[in-house]
């Protein structure tokens, strides 16, 4: 097995707030394999964005990395001087967000913005950079790239703006792309076009992607592996098949059951009861225990370790302990399996 591109180890991040210290990310370990798409999923507030902002060293001032490391190319990003980080950001490590306008300057022509990372990181003439910018604009599906080069962001639709941001992010051929809910603000049709585009480009460039979403529905089509995050912790990780067909943590099962699929009845959707815990005073055990109708006493007392389900699949739930009672979590998921299988098949055909 080749080396991981990025390794986050035992990362914990706190925020100082007027109410107290928020423990936003708690002992997170994640590995990104070369060329893969790793989906980071979980409800809003689970710590997905803070984890990746730590990787990019773009945390707000009230944040503090309490422990952990982020290994990239033999170095710990958390210990790099700002100057070296600037050399990596937008070059080897790139990022796209939910709202393309956060990445775009409304007063600057888009062509110039797309060229910018090239001029900053590579030794090119303006004309060479311009040629590369035009080429990538065409590649991300902007027709009449030559004319559009001189347009401003407001002259594009939301989906087209996200294409421009993707062009900017990928123009230097990064090793790692962090995509933080890049399609959440877009309507469904545009959403699937953008997903297909990200997939196509990462295959061409060999970029490894961390794809953040709160919507498991989009994961089946794009991800190779999935990590499920909740209340600052990773609760389960595995291949897409492991997570969709053999989920082990009750939270993962809850997420699957609450994700709508196209051909299901509304009555089949089950929302997860209760609310996410307060991260100023997080629970000591499994953070999902109070929403889990199968919770054991120990779930409230002790954080479960990762139990190995298979070589690719691990889950932090005491239900996997040898002494735990057997519970059946995955009833009513059959219908979804068919749906996801269909989706994966369609994606595979689209790849050919
Ligand atoms: P997600 O991306 O999974 O929706 P985030 O990573 O943005 O969640 O947030 C994780 C937790 O950190 C949340 O409880 C959130 O309230 C808290 N948090 C994020 N940013 C700040 C901040 N600047 N100050 C205080 N708390 C924050
Ligand atoms: Mg977020």
C-alpha cells in the first residue's frame, strides 16, 4: 500500500467563547489515501469544517489546537511557519466551499482570478498563465471561455461560479482538495453536474479529496471511503460499501434512515430523535448515547474504542463488544440498498 497523502492524528481543537471552552474536535484520526475521495459526513456542528480548517491552518483567532498532528509530505502542517504554509495553500493543498462568493473577488474579472494561483506559485509569464487559465475554464465546462475570461463573478450563475472556483482550486494540480459542502447551495441538477466534474477532474489529476457533506445522499456517487463524525469525534469509518451496507454505529444507521432517496415513500424516513450534545461540557461516553435507544450503561460512562469490523471498517460503539447483546439496527434499510446500488451503477456507467 502506498503512503497516505495526509494523516491527521489525535487532533483536538477548542474554541474560547463567552459561554466557555467549546471542544469542537476531539481526538480525530483520519488518513487520506492517494487519489481517493474520503467523505466526511455528520450533522451540522459535528466538527467537519473545523477539522479541515485545521489542516489548512485557517482557524479563527479564538481557536486553539490542543493536541495532534497533520502529516503531509513528511512534515507536520501544524508546526510549519506561515510562509511555508502559504506556499502550500492554493498550490498543493486547495479548498472549495459551499458559497463560491467567499472564494471570488466580486470586483475582479474571473480570468484574472483563475490565473492568480499560477502566478503566485509557478514561474510563468502572464501569457502562459492566461493560456492555462483558458484551458482549465474549458475543462470545467465554461463555454466561450475566451469571452467569459473578462466577465465578473456576478455575470455567472451559482453553478457556473462554483465551476470557476473549482478551476481556481485545481489550476496548480493540488495533491489534496478539500471540498466543504461544495454543492449544498445548488439545486439538485446542478449539484450532480458539479459532483461529476469534481470526480472527473480528480481522476485526471490524481488529486485526493476530502469531501465534506451533511447529506449522505450525495456520498454514494462520489466517495471511496466515508468517515462519520459526531460531536467532534469520528464514530465510524469504512468504504462506501461498509458504511451503506454494513453500518455498525447507531448514529450511522440513524443518518442512513433519515436520508431521503428518490424512490422512497416519505413515511419511510425516520429522523434521529433528540439533539446534538453541548460541546462545552461534552458527554464522557459515546456522545450519541442519549439519542440511541440501544445504548448500554457503559455507553454513558466510557468512550468506546474503535472495534475492527474488517480490514477497511472500524466503528466506535460498545455494541461491537463481545459481551454486548445482539441488536438488529438495520431493518428498513433494504430499500435504500437497492437505491444506492442503482446510483452507484449509474455513476459507473457515467465514468465509462
Ligand atoms: P460542521 O462543519 O460539522 O457543521 P463545525 O466544524 O463548523 O461543524 O463546528 C464544530 C463546532 O465548533 C460547533 O459546535 C460550532 O459551534 C463550533 N465552532 C465553530 N466555529 C466556532 C467559532 N469561531 N467560535 C466558537 N465555536 C465555534
Ligand atoms: Mg461545516
